[in-house]
């Protein structure tokens, strides 16, 4: 063994190790009458301890001790030899210690010991029995607890004052004696719950039994954490049933103020504060943050929280995006009050079709989201979906009004279509638009093809943002001719996009993207200026009577109220009369625009610009639009012209449209004229103008004068 440096003691065993030694030592210890059984290194170890350690016979005669005991008693070691430890104890405490040492069980007592200053100081005395050469001895320690005892005494004296002070704040006070199994409650404590002092038993089990079952487990966890010293105070919020049966929220706070020698709690005191109003306010705030105020359904935020919890279970589920078809018409015609009633009824109908573990939320407007759980396959999902669509489509009774709406529904499945909330939402939304485009009042599943199509639209939209700056957009012009004389009356400006990689992109593909992204506003302004410059050029070339027809997106009216004034100013800048311009609008603009759009249209027409209603017959074709708005011309959609044949339904429809328009003082333009037979039928019914491949395909700006010079007077 390596030698130790001089004056360095070996490591001393811990006091805990000494006290936990077995009652019978593994080998006898020789007792030196002069110095006792402790000598050499052992005495050095014990003298190094700050805690008094002693070894005594059963009659408490001291055999050995360490330096800390000498300091505590204020005596040199020679004066302690052959003295009894009880000599420094009051009679009662000495007798208590002698009785404890008469047995052979480990002891833990609180005793008063006369210290070096002559005062009695409280000590925690712990000792274990052992045998030394056949003689029963006691090995013990002392720990000064005088400060805590004095604090406890002061606490006992101030109990009533303390309770009165706390009760003055409106709190109820409780005092739990764990060692006795008794808990006392102040008068205010009992008043909080409506009890009189003689109506309730003063025991801890009393109010534990009145605690809400959902709160018991957390209350016990918080209490145990404080008992173990892991929290400085006990704090818990729970509900207690009052005498009248109501549940009242309380904040319970407390602290252990007394423990035994082993650290176990003996006494705990605390308060109850009525926090019912605060909890009600918090519940109201939570309600506003998580619930839709109109329908009472969860909102988008709470939906995400609950869906996240559902996804954590890793079970298949379906996400449904629901959009009410034609709800805006009900809102606009019957008023927002009736629209709100319809939304409330629709929300209830959706809930009626679901199981208790399903989730339904209102996302805003007329959009709802449903999460179907525990559906084993698509057949189970579709069973719910079909029932839901049928229920939503039933008649709505809105006070004295009746209304009909249907629903379009998009479905994404977990985990097949995505494993994250945003992915499932995105895919359900893509499927919803497929259902709407397919005619509404139906459902559609997400497919990978939908995702690829969505990516294609996104990439196309990104390319479209650069198309204008890179001069990839251009205008072509299709002639509109007089069907009686064959003369050129107008030219419609049509937008084209020559993509550097995809080639020519159809307007039917990129115009909706431009409208969705808002790019249509910038593109529309460029188109307007470009078309006016072309018209000025043509007029300088001798085409002084030629007029220009331009399509205007509804967003150009809805997005900027100063559009009409700006367009008129640009006509004046180019030296063009307003009569040289015809704006083509859609029925959707008249349906959704409201009074603001009507005012803009009236301002344009009063200034001299002509208005034409495009694609007539494919939308709602409400006669109210023709009566309310001053329209100069309507354009029969190409789908009707394509079906024109003698004795056909299309022929009857076109005749009716022409007759109606003429009665209202409007001209009629037929789109998509491709055959001489169509031309003759249109002439016979009195249609004013025609546009289509029979006359000319869309032409570049420089080619139109050449086409006009080379064509015969009548086709």
C-alpha cells in the first residue's frame, strides 16, 4: 500500500455509515481504560466531524466522544470521563433518554441539552445499540435543532393572529396536523363553500371527498412534491363541491412548517382562495380564442391542436374540406342575418352526421373541416360523406324564407396522402377544388395527379411573374365582322404567352393563375396600354373606324376603384375617343360586384365606352342583370354556336337570345363561327356580328391590315 504524506489523515467514514453499522461488530474492540475504545486514526476521524458523536453504556456513562461534544458542553475531555450524558439534561429529558436506552432498538429523540453558555438548547439525538466485548453499548450523535424549535414555539403562539391576518384578505385558512390525522378549517374557509362550523367534520378526508374527481390526481402529485422538498410551497388549483351542489374553483397554497427527525411532515398550514371568477374569465378567453362564436364549433386553432393529438395516435383518419355551394347568393339576396342562420343550421347538420370522436371545425366563411377517426377503409369514409352531402343539401328554413345550398367536399387520408397537418390540409383543399370544378354537390379524393397539377400551377405562376418583364406576353387580335355586310367592325385583343420551355401556354390555363395570384392587375394594365398603342397605329394606317374590344377581369373592377378614371385618362393621352373602346365583362362581375361595380360601369358607359357581356348563356344568365345594367352588346358563347343546326335546341336558344337582346336595344355577337352553315343560320335569325375561324384566326397586330386588304367584302 502506498504511504500517506505526513500530517494527512485517511478519509473518515461518514456518520451515516457509523449509525447504520450492524448491532454486533464483526470483531471486538479493545477498550483502553485511559482513552476508551477510540484511539489512533478512528479518534482523528471522529474529531474531524462537526457533529457531536458519543459512545456510552446503557446507564449513559460516556466511554468515548469526539471533540465536537466537548465544544458543545464546554468541557475538556478529561472532565467528561466517567460522566453520564444525562448529567447535562433536565430531569424529564434525562429520564426519557434512560428509558429509550433500556431497550435495544435504535432511537431518535428531541432533547434539551445544557450547552457551554448555560442555556438549554434543543438537540436531535439519534443512537444505535451495539455489543462491545459482550457489553451492550450505545453509539449516538447530536444535532442542534434549537432554532427550528424556537421558531415553532413562536408559530404556535402566533397561530390565531396569523389566521386572522390571512382571513382578512378573504382567504380561508386550513391547518393540517399530519401526525394526528386532524385538519381544522377557519370560519371563512367553511363560508366559501356554504357550510357552518358544526356541519363539517374537521378531518383531512372531508374536503378531499368534496374535490372534483378529475382534479384529485394532480392535487396529490402537487402535495407529494412539496412533502418531498421538490417544491418550496404547495400550490394547486382544483374544484370543490359546495353545499348547494355548485362546483367552485379554489387556489390552495400551503407549506410544511414542522417535520420529524426523519424529515417526515408533521404539520402543514395554508389557505384556500376563491378563484371561480378568474377561472370563468379564463374559460371565456379560451372560448374566444378556440371556438367560432357563430356556430359554437372549434375554430382553426383548436382544430389543429386536436388533429395533432389524433395524429399522435398513428391511426388512419380522413380530413374533409367542405365548402357550401352558392352560399354567397343566399347571403346577398336574403341578407347576412339569414346567412348566419344557414351557417348555424349547416354546422348542426354536419355534426349530426358524425360520431362522438370525430372533429368538426369552422374555418371561416362557409368553409368547414371535418376529421373522421376510426374509419377502417374508404367505404366507411364514403358512407359518412354521402350522408353528410345529402343532409347539407336539404331545404333550409330561415325564419320565413326557404333556401337551398349544397356542398363540395375534398378528402385527404392519413397516412396515405400525408403525415403532417399542413400536407393533409393542402391535399384536401386540392381535392375540394376538383369537386367544385366537376359541378359541385359532390366529393373528390386527393390523388398524386392532383398534387402534380398543383405543383405545375405553382411553377407556372412563378414563371408568369417574370413573363411580363421578359417580354414573353404578347397580344393577338381576332376580327369581329358585320354579318350583314361582311365589314370589319371590331378586333378583340387576346393575350398570349410564349413560354421559353413549354411553348404556347393556353390562356385558359394561365389566366386563372394570374387572377388567383393578383398578377392580373399588372398584366391587365399592360394589356390596356399595349392595345391602345396598337389601335393608334392602325388608325394612322387608315383604319379610322376600327374599334377595339378588351376583356376585363372582375378583379380589375373589385381591386381598384379608380380604374374607370384611369382608363379614360389613358384614352385621352393616346388621342382616342371613348367610343373606340368596348370592354367585355362576365356575368360573375355583375353577380359579385355590388353597388361599387355598378357605379364604375355606369361611369364608363356615360363617358362613351361600350360594354359587352361575354360568354352569355353559360352562367346564371339572369334577366335581372340586363334590366339593372346598361349593356350595349351580348356575346353568345361558342358552345351554343358549335351546336347550331336546323331544328336544333341550340338554334332555338340562339334565336331567343337574339330576339331578347334586340328587344332590349342590344347588339349580339356570336363567338366561334367556323362553318358557312352556322353563318347562314346566324344571319337568318338576325345576329349582328360574328367572330371565329370562318373569318380569321387571331392575327398579329401587323397582319390585321394586310388581312383586311386581301379579304373580299363578304366571306
